[in-house]
């Protein structure tokens, strides 16, 4: 089996799908690796390091696609809608593409992959089961995004996070409110606490209360019926607008008291719910900061501008996009481990083997033999 690593072409994408340290294990498993020159440079992994670990470097991107049986990417077509179309021309029938695809929303791109008769696997569809934890790239990236969100908030806030006793008096600790206690939210809580902030958090899933409190944060209790707020995969489910309206009403006081609000609420394949309205922003103290981790899905804050840092009503609103790419060395490390663990599942003594009885293989496969084969994707795209 030959595995190819092309350079990422999505704007400002600095990650790489495979790092040099993981190549020897692939070689030992009978897999040859070819890498497009410069693929890892932005993440801090030089061409020389890839060669030293046994990879073959090529300068021509088309050569990577023409020779490889399997292509590993961070953002494959779907998650890279513009430049990814150039790669579509290079793909060959029967080739395996593994990466983030955004398959629940990228209808046109998924249909094009099917027409090309490639077998495409979406890393965001890795099931949340114990056996697949080492492959869960969404969690890996969310973990880093949660950390980086707090660092951004601290940078924009005109206060320090920790309480300090000084000769000039006591500096009061900053108050941080985390909305959504998934992987990103929990890491944000832990990071804000390490920096010394007073942290509160809220999530519509009541089961996470214990996790929030174990990190030293206060769990904000809202009198809402939330028993149906979590799906069997552990993700938050979309609720109706009346639920979100009541939630916003109850959160208004907590938001107004906070120096920093970090929102992380996202529902796979759906537009992010509005949790912080413009009126709520107006009620915040001047100099406060909102970091909206759901900006890529439209944002949890009503006046977030995706990809921009703006000041409105005296509040700085950070519409952060692709935060893992701001820590590309570690993001590439973890993603590379996730994707190589998944690749190991498909490899039998150097041969590609697709076991459709395996839940992980079956649930992540999006296209095969000219068809869109994933029921969840077909339903989301209205193709059932």
C-alpha cells in the first residue's frame, strides 16, 4: 500500500495530515509513504525530517495522487470546497481519501467524490465509542481549540485572569463563563482555571455537571427540561427555538456579570444556535470579551463576524476560525496519530482491507463505488 500526503491548500491551513514520527510504524506495517515537498513546513516539520524517517519526497502534487492508493489530508474536498476541486481532477477511481470532509453539509462535494468513484472516509464521523477514542480527531482538535480560545480571551481582555495581592491593593480575579461543556468547553474551563480565573459553565446536557465541577468551575443551573438534549453518540442535539429563547433569558444575568464569555455550542451538520443576543452583549461591561468557537457554523453570538475580531457596544467579539491551525505543531501531532490509528484499521499486512462489519469503518465511509453509502450523510443531505 502507498500512502500519499499532499500539502494542505485551504487558506491559512497550517496543519499536516502525517508527521515524520509516525512514518516508521507505517513502514513496519508494510506501507510506503510519499509526501509532497513542503507539506509539513508550516507546522514545523521539515522535508529532511520526512526523508530521515523513510518517506519519499516529491515536488509534483499530481505525482502524489497518481502513485498513492490512499490519500491522507486534514481538509479533503468538502472541508476545502474551492482548492479541493483541483484535487478532484487528480483523484483516480478506487483511490481512498481520508480526512475532514464536512459531509453533512457539503452536498455538491460529496456527490462529486461519488462520481469520481473514490472511497472517501470522513474523520468527523468517527463514532464515539471506546474502541475509536484514539481515532477521534474532532475531540483532538476541539481540545486544542478550547485551550487557544482562553489564551485569545486573555490577550484581548484589559484585565489579568488571576487574583493578585499587591502592595497597591488586591486585583480581583476575572470572571469567565463557558457555554457548552463538551471537549472544547472542558479544556477551556481547565485552562481558565489554571490562569486563575473564577469560572462558571453551562451545558444543556445535565450529565456534564459533575465534569464541570471536577475542574473547579461552578455549574450554572437553568430551570429547563434537558433530558432529550444529548444523542446516543454523546453530541448535543438541536433543540427548538422556544427552548433557546428561554435559555437566553436565563443566561442574561450570568453573561452580564462575566468579563469573558466563551461559547462552544455546535450541533453536527446544523447552524450553530444563537445563545448570546445583541441585547445580552449590550448588558456586558465595557472591555469584556466574547470568544465564539462556533463562528464557523454562523456563531453562538448574534453579532459575531466569522473570521474577524470586532468591537461592538464596548465588547470585543472574537469570531475565531480554525483555531487548531494556530497551534499547528501539536494539532498535526494529534491529528496524525488519529488518522494513522484509523489507517491501521484498514491495513492488513500492507494490503487495503475494508471490513464493512466493523462499526468504525462502516460509520465513517461516505462514498464507495460511485455511490454515497453513509445513511447519516444521505439523510442530512436529503438524499434518503
